[in-house]
């Protein structure tokens, strides 16, 4: 039976421990300290008893509390001689020694309904000081007609969905919509700050259904159909946009290219030089200058009327 700091409460096998008049016995006591928020700490301590050869208690030790607690701390103490395992020397006689500490979390435990349940299942916990093993059986259950994770809910079954429970906390007065689980217990409770509608759904501030998707008002089939239609509409809009872009590209390729207009300006007003300011297309041939022979010196002007 090991103790902290390399000590033990029995004589090591390789030593005689002649200083002891009688064979030492390891007397152990277990102190259970239970705690919860906003409540006083409670405890239960066993008598000092001798463990059997396997390290088990000779008799079952039990305790009962009327409140729901979040954790249990178990302290194991030894009363008797303290002997050094290395050299077999006696350290102290009839000394109370803290042997090990165990922590039993209860925050994730769902209480049963209908009183104490079967305690055949054992839970194993490892000590924080020596790493010893503690096997503990316990049952957490709600007493009376109240149910829920904190055993404070008064619930009625929904007339629309038999798996839904409309609940009210007897401690706070708050409303919840929960789901029935095995054994008549409820879980997955959602708070309803504005009350419960139709004994099934959380009510919003305006009297409607709060968060209808999670409340189950909208069926999963309808939600699936809505998603499919939304995807199809998006694809259709994308096709229309692509078609519009393609039409614009085709029309731009078929449109004739406007010929570039080039104009030249010279000094003077357009009226005085009409030919030099006329616009023409760049690809038109450049007009050739007129070539004519000058009149002879003895040429005579033509008459306007025949003689």
C-alpha cells in the first residue's frame, strides 16, 4: 500500500521491521467533497477501515445528496505507521497521511428519472498524487416529478410533436423547448425568452415562431427544394449573361468599320480656299493636277456669238 514520497504503510518484503510489535495494518478513510455553483460545499467521510488484499473496501460505502452537484473530490487518507520503502526504516507511528486525490466530474452527466438507478457500472478514476486507481459506482437521478439536466423542469408533451416537450424551470421561471430522450428525460433544451407558441415552438417578440428553421416549422423537404430552385435560378441567370455577352461580340464583329476622315486646314477662311479644306477619305486616290498647254501668243479670245 503505497504512500507519497516513497513511503508505505506495511513492512517491505525485503525487511523484517523488528521495531514493530504487531504487524501494521493500513487503515484508510475516504472523504467525498461535493460542490456546485452558488451552493455550500458538502462532504461525506467514511470510517477508517482496513483494505483487503486487492485494495478494495470490505463493505460498500454510500451517500446521498438532495441537490445536483458539478463535481466530486475524493480524498484518501491513511492512519497508521509510515515506513520508508527503500531502507525499511520507520518514519512515524500512527500518523494521518494524505494518500491520494481523485476528481469525479459530473457536469456532463444527464440525471436519470425515477430515483436511483442501477449502480452495477463502475467508473475508473486516476489519482492526482500517486496515480493510483479508484473504482467508483454512482447514480445521478432526479427526485419527484421534475426532470431536465438540472432536475428543475416541469414539462408537458407537445400536441403537434410527441418528441417535443414544452418545459418551465421551477427555479428561474424560464421557458424551454426540449427533446425527449430515453427514460423520460429531456435534453437539447433551447431557451424561449418570450414564451412558447402552440406548446411546441419558441415564440419571438412579435408572437411568431422564433427561428423557424431550427424550430421544425419548415420541413427539411421544403428547405431542400428551396435550395435546388435557388441553384437552378442562379445557373439560368449566368446563362442569360453569357448569351448577352456573346450577342454583343457577334454584333461588334459584323458592324462595318467607319472610314477614317482626314481633313487639312490652311491659312485663310474656308470660303477663300474651298478645295484645300474639303474632306476626303484616306483611301481615295489623290486627284492629279490638270496639265494643259498655255495658249500661244497670237491666240485670240473666242467670240461669244458667231459672226
